[in-house]
C-alpha cells in the first residue's frame, strides 16, 4: 500500500468515525472534543510545525533555485573528436568539487548544490548536444571540455525547451525516468572494459544512432543531470536533527560483506564474485556524482508512436550487466505526492504540461520535483554520456558547420 493510499484510508476512516460517534454517542463525542480542545496548546504547535516544514523547505528552495541564472550551450564536436570516452572522464574528474552548505544556509536560505545537465536532442533525423549549466560555472566547464576536445565549438543558444509551446489539442508528451536496479555500490559496465573487449563497442554511440531515427513531427530529449556527490542535508525534519552523512562507502562495505558471507575471505569466493568485489572497490577510487536520468518524448498526436515509447523504455538496457548493475525505467508519477498525483492522473493534459515544466526547469534534486537519484563515478558517467565524432547520420547540417576564422591579412 502506497503512502497516498494509506493516508486517504486513514482520513476516510477517521472522518467516518467522527460522524458515527456524533450520531450514536453525542455526549461521549462532546466529552472527547472538550479534552482535545483543552490539550490544544500541546498538540496544535507540533501539528502545525510538521505541516509547515515541507512547505517551508519547498518555498525557500524554490526561491533559491529560481534565482540562479542558467546558460544553455550547444556543443558541436569536431572531426578530430577522439573515438573514446576517456576525454570526458578526464573532464569530469577535474570538475569534481565540494560545496559546503551550512545548516543555517540550508534551512533559512534554501541553499542546495546546483546540478548541470548534459543533454541530447533528437528530431528530424538529427542529433544535437547541449549543456545546461549555472552561468557562473560556464567558464570552468567550458575550459575543461576544451582542454580534452581541442576542436569543439560552444554556441550559447536559447533554451530549446522553451522554443515551442505545448498545445494539448495537437500533441502528446510523455516523460520517462531511469534508476539503478541494484544499490549504488554496484557499478555499471565501463567504457574501459568495452573498448578492450573482443568486440569493441561504444554503447553511447549506439544509443545516438537509435535516436537518429526520430523523424519529423517527433522529438526525444535526453537529460543527464549531475552534481558532485557529498554529504548533504535531506528534506525530512529528521535529517536536520543530525549532521549530514555520506553512506556510499558504508553501503559498499555492507554489500561486500554480504557477498563474502560466511566465507570471511574474498580469496575463498568463486572467481565471479571476486570480480564483483573488485569492481565495487575499483569504483570507490574515483570521484562520484549524484545523477538523475530522464527522457521526454513529444510528438504530434497523429504521429505518436507506441513503438517509440517501447524503444525509449529500453534505451538504456545496453548499459546493463547481469553481474554488475543496470538501469530500470520507472514511472515519474510514483515520485509525486498526494493529492497532486490524483489531480494529474485525472487530467492528462495537466500532467503533460507539468512534466514539460519539470524537464524545462531540470528539476530533479530540488522543488518542484524530486526524482530517484543514483550515484555514478566518472568512468560510468563518461560511458553514459560523451561526445562522439560527427557523422551525417547523427548531426544536422547546422551542427556540422564549423566556425570560420577571418584571414590574418584582413584589414582592421
């Protein structure tokens, strides 16, 4: 039973009980209500505090995040783009940093760690790469990417999620989100193993090739949101009563202990489990990021494809490994609380507009939407998103166009 169903059941039974008590035993009801009223100074402040806490956090965090200026950059990889994800891992490795947020700033100002979003936009048989970052982080991220991708171009563009207005009568929208099937310590298959395997593969390039099939009247937006992983304040009142903790290493130790079991020594395990323990320990040696992964599909109503929906749900299956970890697709409605969830389910056009707004705001770690986040290290992130060499099959003519420099002899 979900929390919303349980809450509705309790409220319904409570309301029915009050009515029946007043009808069958009015004197008893009056006596009980007089006691409740007498104890009002004791229980009412606690009830109001519990009710106001999530509203306060939602308000201050929304105000803080809305005050941050973001910039959208279109990334145009050049013909000399390396055929490996290693440059992206090096860039992410150098972009890891820690942000100390005090209890005061978190509670009173609503300060949160700001995410970046690495994105892919597919439509009309073209692929375009975007980077949505806080404006004051732009120089840092751009310089690191330029250091690894020497012939890359950055163009500041308008946010493409705002270019078109949503018309519920002519188009449909659906949003999908993905999380790890196993706990965070279990790693995904990395590009290093794939590039050194017998059949060398670039599974992100395969994903891009699949998205290149999105035709006219359809669009698929993929967003990988991330921020450096560290100790952080939560959203519940209980999380503010104790210092923030980073449980990644503790969870990894617990998982390793569970794998070892009664053997007591990793050397006594089968080779398959030894490799698993080694993979978990190897993943902890690299910087990690909090991640959120979502895909939005929008299309004209007469061009809506259920096959495309199935393709999107299976889009990240290729990153999975039976022994390590894999992605699962979950319904974003499961992350919305009651009663908003019931309202959106009753009015699908409101749900489509809500998810479009959530995607546009890149809301995942802060209001108005909290997704099911997971933790990946730099190698896993580079496997999941990196720049690939442009080709006619994947990039539009606009994206392939290289910026021409003026000749040195041009008079000034």
